[in-house]
C-alpha cells in the first residue's frame, strides 16, 4: 500500500493588518483520529494585538516561541491570565487572546478524544480553562518546546510533533467506544441528532452519556451539538461574497432567526454582521 506524505502549505500575508507567515500540515495518517492540523506561524508585524477565539470542536495546544499571551473573556472561566505555551480545553463561549509582542510558534488542533489521550486527564478539568503546558506535562512539555524552537525547519518540527504525540496516545488507555460513537454521530449529523436519540443508539441512559461525554470530551453532548452546528455555519461563510443569513440558518437547522442570533451572541459576543467585520484574511483569525 502506498502512503501519501502529508502536504505542507505555506501562506505569506501582507496588508493593512500586518505581515505574517503561516505553515500548515496535516498530521501523519495514523494520527488523524487524534489531531486535525498543525499550524506554524511567524508574525513579522501587525496592527492589532487581540484576536477573538470562538467555540469549536478542537482542543488547542499552543507551543509558543515568543512572548506570553493574555487570555480573557467568558470562555476562560478562571479570569484573565497570562501564558507562554498552553492548552485550552473546549469552550462554550468566546475568549480574547492578546499577544504581548510579535508572536511565533505552533498551534496543534486536537480532537477532544485525541487531547484526552495526549494529556492523560479528564477533559472536564480543562473545559473553559487555559492551562500552562508544563503544568500538565511537566518536564516533557519544557523539553519538547525547547526542541521545537531549536529546530529551524517546519517539516522537521511537524515530524517531531508526530513522533511525540504518537508516543503518548499509543500508550494511553483506549477511549470509551460509546463516547467515540457519540462524538462521530454528532459530526455526521452536523449537531442535529437529539441527545435522547443519541443515548438510545448507544444503549445508555442520558445521565450516563452526559457523565462519560464530559469526562472524555469536556462539554455535555447537547452543548457540543450546538457548537458542531455553529461550526457548519462558520464554514459556509468561507469565500462567500454575498451572505444569505436566513438561508444559512435554515440549512444548518436553526428554527428561526432569533435562535440563530442567540448562538451568534453567545459564541462570538456579537451579531452575525459584526462577526463578518471582524474577519482577518489569510488565516489571521478574528479581530478581538
């Protein structure tokens, strides 16, 4: 069998927002149930410091080669905090991430089950929290950050991450098959499968499903279904010149515009129109 090597993409941006380089690559094939993407970045200059981060189905690890980040907002329940390298569990509302200088590093996007295996801890312990990487992995975190910073080549950095993550997830206990099934079904249905129906498919009670889901995913399944559905909305905005909000809302399963607007307010802190105005091109994210 021929195995295709992961493809690396390099994007360089220059505009009124600033200058930066982003290098993205998928993980090795055997890790794709656990990691969705690697994103390396170097910011040469920028006219903004604050970015809005909204709920998604990824658990993020930031391996930071620059100055600290300041994290605040309702999705960081412990209050404003500063971090060098850090992990952020699933969030049910937005956060503001502020760079305290020109940033450089790598973002690893884990699936929640991948993060559960990699971090070797209940995901409920990092839900709506930002935690220093070395508080979770100790000396191993400090060593891998230093090794990656001392490695000048992006391809080599991503290869190092493949090996480091594989070593941790392969020796971790297997995730619950029921939780893995529930997680897959939420994505297959774009968050539109009812929790009662989901529990019935697995043969669990609602209470048992919620308990196990919180442990290995981080948020209850009903909240996660809302986030998965909202993620579909955000994807449908990519590359669209004229946004037809009512059509998008109906197509993603919202029963009326008020329902749609409530999720936007809760997950982004603003209206759909305000969200569009926050977008930064070429992977820059959202203005905070």
